[in-house]
């Protein structure tokens, strides 16, 4: 679908801010849910598997973490095209309710000592439900913000989505840290690990309330007015839009390996591989994420001025050159190595976080944007992202090389360079298939 010529949407800044807040809140809930799991991995291993081999139980726990990613492509294939057919708002309301409900359920599950192997089976079921809903969350939230944001500031506004992502991690890490400091180890292992999961329920209701107060995006309403909503968005995608899906998969490969290595796997890596205690390890991660939150919005704004490609390319090359040395520093197991390694990885990661949520929606036309983004993103995430903690655990254990995660990052960055080169620059341009979007003069900052 060609971009309409000579037309434009006028958006009120207050409405844009509300849309960004509602979408980012849902993303915060999503990654709060997933962050909790990574930060209490050791306690889940203790409670849902028989005692004995701690390393094996941690690997089993990461395997269950990866299970949710098996159904994410299915969720993307169903929920994404549904969002292109009935609207972004309705599907995003559904995803946040299901995600938070599944997390709440994990907080109530019985342990292995109580019900035996039924415990990990129930955990698998909850993770599968969570994964299905998540398959329709990130793509829809990114499309929602991108379609509301003015063209010249899309990078700035879309970076708030990843601000919400990092905020979810910070909230999860901070809450787990507070619990570990304030509770005895026995209490934390017995019931303290459940508290963050139970909090996910009320958080999801807050996100649902925020999303229910908004209209659908101007771009989708334009499709409805022109009666141009695709009858079968999935068929349209697979027959006419497979190339941008392939590009999306390539970009997300590197992006997700970086995210899941640095934000998900790192707490366990610092504890089990470098020998740090749980609380110091979480404090290091928390510090890195707070720095990312401070920097991410300026990075998004910078991408509006110099473009998305220079930042994504710079991050890619940076990981190729510095990924392995950063993990060599972390493997030293002292304060200097840990801080320096995390600073390097965090700054390279924020170059992706601040730009990718504005880059990926611009790959697709309006009538297939939600579905195309969700399918490409979740296929790549399922294969390369959710499996990263498990693969990295196995690589470190089997090779004895504590810097192996750095090699994994380098390989992912090299593979994704082709997609980075192929993607067209989208900064300051209308989204494909949409009219230009500008801020109304009355809403411009003074």
C-alpha cells in the first residue's frame, strides 16, 4: 500500500502522551512478569524440581523459561493479524489481562514437595498462556505508539516503550532485592519469591484501565474510514509482505540475543558463574538498568536527528568488537571487572533499545503492521531470544569458558549485519501506508 500523498493526521500532544503511557505501561507489565522469572530462577528451581543437582535444576528452570517462547509465534500469528482486523486497542487490552493473570497464577502454584511433578507441569501451562498473550503484546504496543507519534519525533516517543521495558526489569529487580534483604533466606525460598508474581495482577489491571481510555490509532481509523482493512491480514502478509518479515527476523535476532543475554541471563550468570552473592548481583544489574533508563529517551531523540541506522550499526559493530572482552571482564568476578563489563554492555544495548521500537513498525504497511511485526518479531524471539539463557548456561558449563556469552553475542551481531544494511532509513518519514503525522500547532511546546 502506498503512502497517501498530500494528506496528514494532526495529533494532539496530550493524546500522544496518553497513548504512549498506556502502551508503555503494558510493556512494563510484560517485562516485569518476565523479569521476575529470571530474578527468582534459583528459587523456582528449588521449589518446582526435586532436590539434588542445583545446576541441572537451574537449566531445567531456564528450559521452562524457553517453553513460553514456543507459543509466542502462534500468539503473533493469531493476535497480530487480529489487531490488523479489529484494531490495536482491543487486542492490546486482551494481551495485558491474560499476561498478568498468568503471572498471578504462577504466584499461587503448589511446589514439587506438595504435588510432585504436577508442579512443573502447571508452571509450563502458565508459561504457555503467558507466552501466547505476549506474542501479541510488543508488536501491538510498538505499532500503537508509532501510529500515534508525529513523524519527526517518532524515535523519541517510541523509546518510551523500551523505557517501560527497562522499567519492568528495574521494578522486578528492585522488588526481589528488597525481599531478599528484608526476609530470611528460608522465608524467601518458601514464599517470598511469590510476592512479585502476585503483584503482577494489580499492575495488569492498571494497564488495562489506561488502555481502555484511548481511541484506536489515527492510522487504523483511517483504514476503517476508507474501508481498506484487509479481509485476511495473515494471507496478505504471507503472500505480499514476506520480505519485510525476513528483515524483521534478522534485526530481532541480534536485538533479542543482546536483550536476553544482558537483562535475563546476567543475574544468574553473576551468581552461578562468577560467584557473586544474590543481592550484590541484583544491585549491579539494577544499577546498569537505571543508567539505561536515564539514557534511553535521549538515544531515541538522537535517532530522530541522525537516523536509526547509524545507531543500530554502531551497536552491532560495538558488540562484535567489545562483546567478548566485556564478558572477560565480568568473568574476573571482582567489582572493577563487573562494573566495567556491565557499563560496556549496557551502553551498547541502549543504542538498540532506543531505536528498534521505532525501526520495526516502519517495515510494514498499516494494514499488516501489527501482524507483520508480531510474526517476524516472535519467530525470531522464539528461536534466538527465549533460548539464549538455556544455551548460554549449557555453553558455559560444557566449555568451562566463562566468557562464552560474549562469543554468542559476537556471532549474533555478525549474522544480523546483513539485515541492518538492508533496512531503509525511516527517521522523520511517514509510516508506510499512512498519511504524514504532525503535532497540532496548539499542542506544540512553547
